[in-house]
């Protein structure tokens, strides 16, 4: 599965868990939601580490793109969860 397919699948899965029309999310689903968000946070941290590590000029663009994309993904998921009324201190 390509990264793009994985991201789309994750977003689709996440959207079903934090639908603004369904406020009766079970604690198991909510915990799964926060696990997905935590995975996105760790992905962002790994991208940041890669960015700080990379020295090859041919990889710098990739590192910048990966870092920006990972940060956007994490903040998007976090915002979406909080907008749906889910709260957790991270």
C-alpha cells in the first residue's frame, strides 16, 4: 500500500470515528482515535529527526516536504478530534 493510500485510508477511518453527527463514541473508539493521532505525532517527530540528520542536497527537498506533510497531518487530525469534542492532553 502506498503512503498516499495509507493516508487516505487513515483519514477515512478517522472521519468515521469523529463524525460531528455521532456524539456517542465509545471509549474504545475514542482510545483508537487518540492512538491514530499519537502515531501521526510520532511520524512528525521522525520526519523532524530525518530533517535534522539529512546532509545530502538531493534529500533536503524530500526531508522538507516530509516534515511539512507530517506536521499538517498531525495538526489536522488533532483539530478535527477537538472540533468533534474529544479532549486529551498530549
